[in-house]
C-alpha cells in the first residue's frame, strides 16, 4: 500500500475518462500500479463503461420509428427546398422500404394553418411594444422594485406564475410590466431597458390547450419579434435591435419559461 | 452544412442516450421524437459555436426531466444533493441483498441525476465540461454525481461486495 495518497478520487475518475493532461495521466498510471486496491476500483469503472456500451450501442443500428420518419417527412414538406433526398440517404441504413417513393411527393403544408388561433400574437406584441416603450411617463403599469423581481400581481391576473427572466448578463434590466387584453383573455407584457436606454418587451399570451410549439421571426419596420408557442402559452420577444442579439435574448427567455 | 441534415445524422446517438435514460424502447422513441421536433422548430435558436449533439442532448434531457416531473407520483421531492452521502452511496445491503447482473436493472437503481451523468460520461463519452453544460450544473457537481453513481452502480452489480475497497477518501 502506498503511504501517502497523491490523488483524489476525482482524479481517478478523470483518469478513467481521459480528462487528464498527458503528464498527470502518466503519474496517475504509475500511482495505480503501486496501489492495487484502487486498481480494482478503476477496473470496475471501466467495466461499467463496457457493460453500458454492450447494452446500448446496438440501439445505434435499430430502425427508427415510423412516427419519427413521419415527423421528418412532415418537416421536409414545410421547407422551401427539397431536402428529402439527403434525409433518405442518412436514414437508409435504419429505415425500411416505407420511404420509397417519398422523394417527389409533397403533402399539403400544414405550416400556415398550424397556429391559426394565434394570428395576432406577434402583431399584438409589436403594437404593445411600440405603444408602451415610447411612453416616457409611465411605460409600465407595475414597476419592478428590484431587478428580477417576480411581479406577482401580473401573475395573478394572468392566472399562472410568471417569474420574470433575468436578462442582466446580456445588459438588460427589468423595468416592470403590465396586463393587456388579447382577445378575451389577459396577456402580460414585461419591459426591460439596456444602458443605452433601448427598451425590449416580453409579451405572453394564453391561447387554447394543445397547440404545438413552433418558432417564428416577424419584423415590422425596425421592430423585430421572435415568437413561439409552448402548449397553451404564446411568447414574443420584441425590440428594435440587431436580429442576432434579439435571438440571443429570446433563447434566454425561452429557456427561462420552458418548464413553467 | 445543412443543419437539418446534421440533426438527422445525430438521431442514432439521441436514441442511445434516450434508451439509457428511460430504459424503455417506447419511452425512448417518444423522447427522441419530442426532442427532434423541438430542435427542428427552433433551429434559428441554435448557436453554431456549440456542439450540435450536445445541444440536442440538452433538449432531450430537459424533456426527459420534465416528463419525470409530470409523471412522478412519489412523495415530496428531495433534491439528491441534499440527501446524506451515506444514503446515496450506501451498501448493497440497503437493497435487501438483491444484487443484479443486468446493467439495465442496475441503472434503474440509480437516482436520475446520477444516471444521466453516468450515461453522458461513460456511454456517450462527452467531456466533463460538456456534461456540465448539458445538465447546467457546475463541473464539481458532475464529478461528485459521477463518483456516487459509479460507486452505487458497483454495489448494484457486484455479487460480493468488498468492504474497504469501495470507499476512497
């Protein structure tokens, strides 16, 4: 047995997983040679890896479900250019003859009708953005007392918890929010401001249950809007900023609300 | 390269990861289905500087966690990080001498947070840094979950426990 431990258990795991630099890797290797008890431990970790590989690697070659094939087919049909050929080539190993004949076949796209109950979300979000961000006196109904604060009253009116996302790492701080009508329901608008005084709004509206999520970008004049749907809730992030910056913010907002 | 095409190429890996997470073919299929659907509808949110497979793993894993949450009919949730170490990496005796040889069954004996780390590192062979990114936890958490997961899996797999070898201080 070694008289003095030089490496932590974490080091040993890192050794097994190839996470160490070459020099340390060699040192650990030598140390293990002198400590057979730990060698057993390490061998077992490697064995676990082999068992996992043996159990799950065959999944890589299994045929994919008809359902997934149908999804890809549906998705391809939404695109403006034909991709199906490349998809078929990729899946040739996995998919049986059912795909034969799909190449030139295009289903009627359901894309445009998928969110028919939401024609107004982006329009409403942009209107609300334009109207209220220009209001110098009272841009928000409820002022956030501190950044990231949960505006409980709005949540209550909206009918579900709406913790506001923290966008400070992208340079935006929360000013506050308001409740607005969207058809016969309540919608919520949260407003943020950056150091340059630009304003950004997150608009959240409730729709009917069971709508699938999808992503869209809409621009009206200089105002850009990313909007998407999560179950019965629609989200829109609107600002007069660069599209790529807006995309980054939308991503944060999306992550924040995804599992509300 | 076209992103849609690239996602299709990742499907086999998504399916392997999903099977490891769920242990069930149908659940895994549903999970991959939801993941691909979500990814395809959010292509413009994909940051091209990020590894595509890891982005997809993140989506898949988040849907899985959400499913577990939705379908959980267990008692109050206790964060595994707050459970005393002794309970998590406990002896095989804790499982009433039911020692299993089947890796799939053994995986079922792991808490979900250890299971996902173990699968990412040992099966999918992502780096610790990538695992931390996918699971959105610090790298130290990855390492401690990996360590607990491997020790526990050993207990579950071994016919004869060897006291003294398992614990490395």
